[in-house]
C-alpha cells in the first residue's frame, strides 16, 4: 500500500530538505513486509512551469550530500517484577 506521508515545497537549492516519515516507519515496524522503500516525486507548482529537482543518492560521490534517515525512538520500560 502506498500513500503520501509528507510533502515539502522546495524553492531553493543547496540545502537539506526534511521529510517526516514517522508514520511510514511505524507501519514498517508493525508490518515489516510492507517496507517497499521511499520514493520522492516532483511535480510542477501552481504556475505549471517546468522544474528540475535533484537529490543525491546513497552512492553519491560526496558523502556529506548523501541522504540519511534518522530514527529517534524510546525503548519501552521493562515491567518491574514483583515478589
């Protein structure tokens, strides 16, 4: 199942763009078989003009420009045993 998780207006170049994929990662955790990766699509804005958006891949020559996924999570507390 594919759905839009986040969308961003990108109106300048040479900067990092952040996408919130929290719901997607939660779904992957609950249903690992549903992980088909992430696709980033570009579409023309309201003006309908042509556009070009480039994103570096994980194999890009300059490592500092490669995409990264940062996952912050909390480990559940272990249930305390009562004697």
